[in-house]
C-alpha cells in the first residue's frame, strides 16, 4: 500500500514537471537573388515535460507576420496553403538535459509536420533551466522540397529553397 | 501486495508511453481557433474591367496600368486593333486593412476618377459565407473643353457609381462575385439613355495553376431604353500572378476602364466579334514596412 502511494506520488510529480509556453518567437529568413524575406510568429503553443524531455509544439501558419502584407497573403495562400494545413507541429523528445541551472546544449529528436508532411528531424539547440522558467533556443534549416512546398519557376529568384528558422521559447510551469 | 505494485507500474508505464500523444491532446485542447479571414478571393484589384471585392492591406500602394487596344475586327489596316489604344493610369492605397482609396486618369473621355472601397464583411468559415465590399466613385469627364462648349458646367462632367461587390471563394480554385451597381451620369443623350442606370454584374475566377487563373465578367444593364446605342460589357481573361505583380490579359468589348464607361457606355457586340485585346498590369508596394517580423 505504501508502495502504491509512493508510485502515485511519483506519477503526480512527473505531471507537475510540465511546462507551458509563456512567450515565443518563431521567425524565418529566406535569402534569394531578388529579395530577402523574413517573418515572425508569436502565437505558438507548446508543452514541455521536464521529467522525460517530451515536447509538443504547434505553430499557427497564418500568424506569421511579414513586413509586406501581400507577401503574407501569398505565403498562406500559395505556398503553405494554411487553409488546408493550418498548423505546423513538432512532436518529440529533448535529450541530454541535465538538471542544473545553466545553459546547456541539447538535441530535440522527433517528427516535424509542415504543410501536412511528416519528417523525422533532429534539431540541436540550447536549453536554460531557471527557477520557474525554462528558455529554449534553436536555429535550423528547413528545405522546402522536404515538405512538398513548391515554388513556381517564375518565383525562384524571389524565394530561397532553404529557409533558416529561429526559435526562441520561454516556458513557465504548467498550471491547470 | 504484488498486484498493487504491478498495477500502478503498468499505469505509470502506459502514461509514459502515451505521454507524447497526451501532451499533444493537452495542447490541442488549449488551442482556440479564431475563424480566419478567407483571403485572395481574387488576385488583382480588378476582375477584368470592374473591381473585385478586395481592399488593399494597410499601407499597400498599387500602381495599375490598364490598356485597351482597338477592335480586333477592324482588320489588318489597324493591325487588328493594335494601332489604337486607350489607357488608364491609376493608384490605389490601403488606409486600413479594409479600406482603400484610389484615383486614376483614363484617356477614354479624358476622365479623372476618384474612388473609395470599403470591405464591410469578410468571408470567414462559420461566420460569413461571403465578402461584401462597398465601392463608390466619382468620375470627371474633361474631354469637352470650355473653348468648344462655353455653356458646360462642372456638374455636366460628373458621373457617380455606387456598387456592392459580393464575393465568395468556394475553394482554392473557384471564386464568384455578384455586383449590383448603380451608375448616375449627369449628362446623357436623353433620347436613347437614362441618367440613372441599374445593372447586375457577374464575375468569376478559376485558378488553373497557383499563378495562372481564368477570369470572366459580365454586366447586365437592367433599365435600358429600346433605342440605346450601348451594349452589355463582356470580358474574358487570364490572370498571371507573380508575387508583387499581377498581369491580366483579356478580350472585352469595353473600351472604358472606369465604371461609367464600362457599364453605361460600352459599344459593340461581343458575340458579333466586336472585341478588343486589353491588359492590366499592377505593381504592389508596401509603404509602411512595420518590421512586424522581428518583434516579440
């Protein structure tokens, strides 16, 4: 009976180690002969379980803000088809976390879904454990072809085939 | 005792196993989907001749060159109409995300036009099935000079248009639009025309590829005198969209590029071969770059 209690408590503890995204910026940058394109998104959702490193991220595609409004429309309409595929998601695990309060190099391994296409990926990044807050940062490349995002031939000088994505996440303990 | 250890362990393990999916479910439960606006019902600010139910975004400036050649059936002597040309140069600017103002100058009747477009309702899933845009314009015909017509007043030169553009994007390919319109021209030939003309327009777009679309437009004039010298305007075209530019190439029986001239003063029977080639080229500029991409 005591064991049961102990295990139940430990289960409770693992649940209590969940963190929820408090502040976020996902931005991307594309450099092509005619123009550089950048966009930022502060409307991501994510839950991170520090106990086992599991992480889920969901990014609303139509919340990417561009400097040019027309570009934003074309991004949603022609390339990402955000009406059909409203969110990009990542589902995986962060390995290499040491429970000490300093910045550390970690690796996120999991499945990325963009434009309705699943890809197994590994993303190196930095994770900082603070009291009541976890910071995560990562910079990685997304190859448009991997996710069946087609650029018309007429536009190849405007849009790069490889996009650099920067992620800045701040997590707070999950309360519910 | 054994069971009481094993059972919770099993539960614990299953929790660990399915935690990722559970996390996703937990996350999805938190997402609040706001019905997003249906965008890009039409690529350009014009379907062909007339306006599309679309307002520019805030700070967006569009420069539009419209060009109509002469009648194709005017023969080889006129190089099938290419010797002749009517042109309209215009600007449109987005004051807010739903409201635009514009001005232009057409060589047809030497008209200056000023207009205002206000998107009253946006098509949104489960909220509104259509986009409704109000279009209102004033056109000044400056072709009659004071020297030649000493009695002409400023009022005599004016024409007004009020129009509702009701559009629905049915899917990523097909968009249709209905346009009830009222055109009032201060001076017309009273024998054959009314000053106030009502018409109902129909327009559509069908995307063939991501950058190429087929368009069509027709205005049916509702109150027409028996001996009217004008006809209903018909237009069929293609749109080529390349980022900041929209190229529209079409055939139409209208020479005019403003509402009064398109709807009330189109000559020639489209289906008897009286049509001309034309094109619109638009270039979009973003004037207020907000650097929205970089802020938290």
